[in-house]
């Protein structure tokens, strides 16, 4: 799977932070 660096950063941050990565990706 090819994922852009921005997507990875948001996904990782979402895991670390209480915010769900799904909600961030949805926006």
C-alpha cells in the first residue's frame, strides 16, 4: 500500500493523541 507522508503523519498523530485518525481522515 502506498501512503503519502502527510497521511502517515496524521495517522500516527491520531494514534498518539486522543483524537481518532478516522475522524481526521474523514475531514
